[in-house]
């Protein structure tokens, strides 16, 4: 394994080194990087035509929406990318609180965020095993210049994970040409605050290098209490111009957070206690002895760890790091080489208390009792512990793209290689009886061990992933680009080795046998798109593309039969999609219109189906195919006396194509024609904005229709409406700004979210697991974020 890792690292380093040989010295006369600072352009004053301020113009061959820097900057600085794209047509997004610090998720056209690729500066970010994302981690919104949302296709992305249903691409701002320091401070509801500082170097040393470094610290309490989020984040980018028009860009981030794990609730708990469904604030009593239990007096509901836990035991911490180098090297006047080696690191998990019965563990897979149990009493007793589900990985990869411009053709060939090593554990940590806390929230110390010093865990998995993709595309511009054709094909090669390690020390065969699972997949994914300009204002387009997603590595765990002690492995088919878009765009003097109709055939969908609420009976399975038919319409007006409007409507009829057979029984559930799990049929957005010189204000309303929480459609969550307001004032030229030494520009803004304080439940749309088959189980949901206010002040020096 070490040799394999070394090989991949050598490939990454050599690709940069070979390309750099084309440009051995710094330029005496350098050229522009070929990119424009969106931030600088957005802040320019003057009479330039801004088009539709709320709707960026599109010219591609498929449906897409772009959020520009000014769209992002109008929102609170703590917002995560899931919240930011929530205003995009057809996006069903959520955040666990108004600040965005606790995370969130999104779905598009019935695809959740594990089925949608997420990238930062072209680097794929989805988890290697589940394709999950952590939206609050990757960047500060102050450094984000654009977010591109591609609905239904990821044909333009060479490197991606799980992108069967679309792509979300984040791009950070380039450094400014002049030195500048930006500071901002915000305060809001639930003790929310964020402090941010960024230093731009400006052009240095013969105008070749420039860069910035930023740091932020943000905190917020959870609205139901107890619970809090604490986040530290560092971003950096340094650009270097080389001779011959070549360039290098060095990007990195480091993110550290300590969050309370947010508790989902059942409909019965919500009906009984509403928004008082938080964690307990009084610690449970640790009752030791042969019948040791957690005990809680005066609880709102009867206490069990599965029902309601003590707040300080519930943690969701994380450490994430990222580094990449973007190298662009013109080989000739018509041919460019771009290489992007990158590295990602993740440490994360979530914890909760548990009651561990030593006698059960001894009989199940331990030849000797666990000695640490004696800390609470005698042997053959129970231990009161906290357990964490950990997932740590290191990823190294590289993309190399060769692009040539030959008359009407722009031909690109790409190669993506990536290796990831992931380790997933569920260790136990003792509770300090004096303070009723856990000493190490990352579970790196104070862990429960057996007599042989081995960490006790009921999950010990390692997975090695190998990704390779070859792509070839031709972008053809005919008749002065009135007719544009995109042809592309990707060969995706995926391999992984899953290793289930014994989860305790045992000299005999037991239910935690050691076994390995090797899986190999290969897909050819073609795409075709065409756009035709009928005239200067009317445009039509059509796109057809195929997508695929491999089963998550979690599907390879838990395959030991507890009765026979044999490993039984089920074969899962990869998910596949065939997506068609056809659309019309109007670009007029008063307004712009985007209208798209789509059809998606999604086969072999994978889900964890939970039988009767029993998580131990849950199983990854192919639940068949679905068909989604829908439309998306956006109408954005040009400014009229300072007023602009954006209206959007999405309709998505996502239904199951067949009945579902219940596992291990002959029962057939009548699911054919039923609406798919957590796929809202209607999403409506309306935004009204006013701008007059330094002043702007906006009001935004969003209605999300009801969704079904089961595949049999016998549990429905009602729809809900949220309304947000924003107000901002540019401070340049004001007496306030002039009174601050060195201040060149600034802005004050006020954001109010969910001003009607709508109360609602939602399903996590960023996770395709835990799908209830029917109401015989007990689905759980999250509480919608209530009314919140955030005020912020930013200054440029």
C-alpha cells in the first residue's frame, strides 16, 4: 500500500514539474493571468449596464444558474454553500440553523447532495465513501466569487464524486492588484458572531506574484439549546505569473470546528414538545453496578439514550485541510496545458452516550472481559460511555487537461487520477464522573481498551479508493457562434478495497470476522449539447447526458451473519441516470427569461431501507427506477428606477416506476406511481430588490411544497414558506468612513431570515440513507431554523 501511495504522489509532483519546465524563469514582461477579479468588478462604480442584477446570463448548452459575488455578499457572512444556492431555481436546501455553522444539505431535481458533485476551484470535495458534503467547511463566503449550479448534468467536470445528478462548482476570488486589508464583524441572534480579516499583498516583485491570506472565527448557539458551534477558518491564495503567459495559483484552506450534534425528532415528539426538543441540560446520573443505567429525573420525556441525550455528550467536531496548485501553461498559441494537483485531509465524527454491556460483549466477540469496565464497578457489569462514529481520510489527486483551439473547434482531453485512504471507527470513551464530561471530543485519547491494550470498537473499517477518468470533448462554434455544439465522453474507472477488521480481541471465530471486499466499476458517460441563437434575444438549447454513481462503501460493512458467523455479500448495482434538457432563453431590454423542461430516467437507485424503525435491520439495496419530469422557469428584470425582480418556479414530478419487495419476505408494497422520498413537487422563489447609489434592500420569499417521508407515501410533511429581508449601505464618501484612519471603503448590512418565524420539519436532503419504507417505522426529522437577525460591518483599508 505504501508503494501505491508513493506512486500517486510521484505522479502528482512530476506532472507539475514537467509542466513547469516549459517556463523556467520569471517573466521580465508578464501578461495578465487571463482572469478578472469578480469582486473588483462587482464593486466598480459607473454607468455600465449591469444586465439583470438578480439573474446571471447563461449561454451554455444545458440548464445552469450562476451566483455572482454580489449575490453572495448580500447574505450573512456565516452562510454555507447550501444556504447560498437555496435561492437557485429548483434547489431544495436546508441549514440546521440560521447561521449555517451547523451544516446543511440540498437536493436538485430529486437528487440529494450525495448525488451532486461539489468542487472548490475544480477540486472534488465529496466524501470518498458516501459522497456526502460538509457545506460549512470549505471556504469563507467573503472569499467566494461565484457558485455555478448545473442542474441534471456534470458533463463539464472531469474530476467529480457521485455527480450523477448535477454539479455545484465554487470559485474563490483572485487576489487584488493593489494592497488591501478587509476586516468585518457581525453579531446576531443566538449569540451568533463572526470576525473576519483578509490581507491582500497586491502585485509584488516585477508585478509577478500577488496573494491573500484570511482568517475568521465564528460562533453561534443552537436555537433549541443546549448546543453551540465554534468555527476557525483560514483561506489563502497566491498567484504567480510566469513568462509566455503561464501562471501558477496556490490555494489552501484549514477549517476547525467544534459543534454540538443536532438532534432529529419524530413527528410524535414534535407534536408533544414543538421547538423544545433539544438535548437535556441536566446531566444523567451514572448508576453503577450490575444493572448500571443512565437515569434522568424531571425530563420532558422518559430518558433513554435513543430518545433524548445530555447535551455535553453530543459532539460533531471536525478538522479539514486542503491544498491545490493550478498551473496553466501555453504550449503554443493554440494549445494550453492545465494541471491541478491537490490534497485533502478530513477528521470528523459525531458522538452520543451509550450503555455497553460487558457480559454481552464477552460472549459475542471477546475472549476476556474488558478490564476498563471495572472503573464503574465489578466485572460482568455495564459501562456508561460515550461513543463516536469517526470518519478520517487523506486524498491526493491530479487533473491534467490539454486544450487546443483549431478554427471552429475547441478540443480538450483530460486525465484525472486520485487515491484516497479512509479509516472509519466507532470507539468508546469514558465519562469523567466528577465533571460529567468527556475529556477528548475528537476521541483520540481516553479510549476504552481491552486487556491486550486494543481499542474497543464495534466498527473498524479501512477503505482504499482509486479513481481514474479519461475525457475527450469538442466544443464547436458555427456561424459566428450562433450555433454551438458540445460533444463529450468520459471513461470513469473506479476501484476500491474495503477491509473489515475485527472489532475486538478474539481468539475464536465470531460475529466480527475479518474480511475484504474488492469492487471494480467502469462507465462510459457520453454527453451531447446544442445551443442555437434564433436572433440576438432568443435562444434555444438541448442537452442529453448520462451519469453513474457507485454504491457507498458503507454497503460493504455489516455482512457477518450473527447466527452462522459467515460472511454473506449482496451485490449492489451502481446507480445510473439518463437526463434530457430542452430549453428557451430570452434576453430582452426589460427582462431575461430562462425556461427548461427536463426528463430524467434514474435506474437502480440505492437507499438504506429501514424496516419498522429498526436500524439494525437497515440494509443498502437497489429500490428500482424512478422517472422525473419537470420544468424550471426564471424571470429576471432589468433595473427600473432602482427596482429589480426575480421570479422562479420549479415543478418536479418524481415517481417510482415499480412496486417494492420487502427484504426477506414475499410481501409486495404498492409503490408504483408513488412520489419519491423527499422530492418536493413545487418550489417557488420571489425576490424584490431596490438599489439606489450606496443603498440597497431586498425581500425574498420561498415556498417549498409538501414532501413524503416514506416510499409508500403514508407520511407527509407539510409545505412551508420562509421570508428573508436584507438592507445594506455602502459607506464610501460618508463622514463615518472618513473618520476612520486609513479606511477606503466599507459596508453596513442587516439580514433578517424567516421573518414570519415559520415553524416546520424537514428531511435531511443531503443524505439518501435512512429511507423509511412505510409508516410502520419511526422516521425522524430536523427542526426548521426560526427567525434570526444578523448585523455586520465591513471595512477596506
